[in-house]
C-alpha cells in the first residue's frame, strides 16, 4: 500500500533552490551589467513585444497547465518557478561569449527576450512529463535543457554556415523531442492503465482554455520579435492562427460521431498554425502560403492528437501528458518541411544545410533528454508515488487540509 503522503522534499528542494539562486546572484555581482548605450526609440519599440512574450510565458503556458483536476496549483506554480530559473540561467549561458571577450556579460531587452525564448522550450518539454515529476526534477530539467538548447545553437552556428538562425524552429522541435525522450525514460507502468488522478473537468478545462487564448493572442509577437520583417511575420502568423482555429474545429467535429468539438483538440491544435508558420517564416512570402501551411498543420496536429498519443503509449511506452508531439513536434516538423520546399530552388546546398540543422537539433535534444531522463530516474530525487501523481497536495500546503477522492 502506498504511503499517505508523498516523500518530503525539504532536505532537497530548499537547499537546491537557495544554492542555485545565491550562485546566480554571485555571478551577476562580478560579471553582469546592464547595457547603458540603448537607443530610446529602440527600447520603446521592443518593450511592448517583450511584455507580450512575458504574457505568453507566464500567463499562457501557466494557465494552459491547469487542465488537470488536482494539479492546477502545481501546473501553474511550477511553470512560473521554472520560467524564472530558466531565464536567469539562459542569460548567463548566452552571455558567455561576451564574458570571454569583454570580461562582462551585458544584458538588455533583447537578451532577456532570447533568454525567455530559451526557457519556452523547457515549458514545452514539461508538458510531456507533467504530473509525473517533482520540483527537484523540474529544476534539474531546466538547467540541463537550457544548457542543451544553447549548446545546440552554438553547434549550428559553429559547424554550419548559419547566418540567421531560425530560433523558432529550434525552439519547438528541440522542446518537443526533448520532452518525448524524457517521458520515455521516466515511463511508469501506471501510465498504461491510466493514472487515478489524471482527470479533467469543466472548470479546469476553462482555465486551460484561458491559457490557450493568451497564447493565441500574443503568438504573432512571439514569431516576429527576432525577425527584421516584423510586419510580414505578424500578418502571416495571425492569418495562420485564424486558419488553424477554423480547421481544428472542423476536423475535430469530423472525428466525433455526434459532430461535437473536442475541447482538447481545440486547445492543442488551434496553435499548430502559429508553430508551423513560425518555423517556416524565412520562406513565407505570401498570405496564401501561411494560410495553407496552417491548414495542413492543424490537420496533422488534430489527427496526431486523436490517434498518435495512445499509439505512442502502447507502442513505445511514451506517456505524453499534454501531447506536445501533436502541438509542437509535428507542426514544427511540417513547418521545416514546408520551408525546405519553398526554398528548394535556392540550391541543393541550402537543402543539405537545412537537413543537417534539423539532424543536429534532433540529436542534441534527444541526447540531452535521454541524459536528463537517466539522471531524473534516480530514486535520490524522491519521485512521487503513482497514487500521488497529478496531485497538488504532494507539494502545496492547504490550510483546510481537505482531501477529496
């Protein structure tokens, strides 16, 4: 019989968090400074988009993680914790070159945005293992995945002639496949029968839908913030999001014998167009290209959500809680393929480079995900028992101490 309470993390979580944060403070004291030569107009133009990214990272992904009945506090609370740790860590890693040549890491709004986008890949990966890990696992995960993400970017720029790295492509594909290999390593036998507390209800789905709406509204900023052709990126992304919303509803209704829309399909696949167009953005030139890409992405995502999640569980023992493969992985791969097809006329050299870029990203994400999974598999981190998975009470103090079955 499983114990009534989950293993205490007091001796692991608190010292780990405090040591990590004190370490960040010490490094910042000696080596980090704020860039002083900032153009006022550039700041005014960038700050609103920076806030849009904040809304996506903290509100969008946060509310999106509240769909489980007894895991809402953990889903949203740990999202915030991981986001702030990951952003600080990414700032230091991305500033390593500046420190090496100048002796200081200089930060500005642009470096904050890049750091948050690195962290977004972790928030995607967490969706695959949501409810089956504890906070210590997640902290280790963010440290290793952000390091792997930055390492992958360095490999692409060093080994391949990358003039302008498609950051969005790397983000979605890296995050999705890192999470998949991680949840494969951390597979539990209970996943096959279904966890007792892996349930949804109308209230939690409504909160999760709110997160989807936030992500949908601010996704154009996410796709356009690091590109020079910002207006084109915003317009293409909005059209793609609109098409994917319509298509996901239609395809979901087709799957239902009674013609009803599955909320899970709508929440996951409504964003597929934004993901695919973000990945293929360098090749998108006309509105119809963005809209066609989104239509295909929504179809692939919805079909993947309907069938692929269960097949991944039965065939590969890979329990993808939030179906990140269908939401980010498949649309990301589709966007990569469309970008390749649209730019194939530029020469075979570009195609070879593009394939190598994808292979390096996949290899790095799968390798780092595997290593992280092996590390998190150790019992030293006190993983929650199966009966305490997807349960807020394992990690949060409630004064009323109510236990609802």
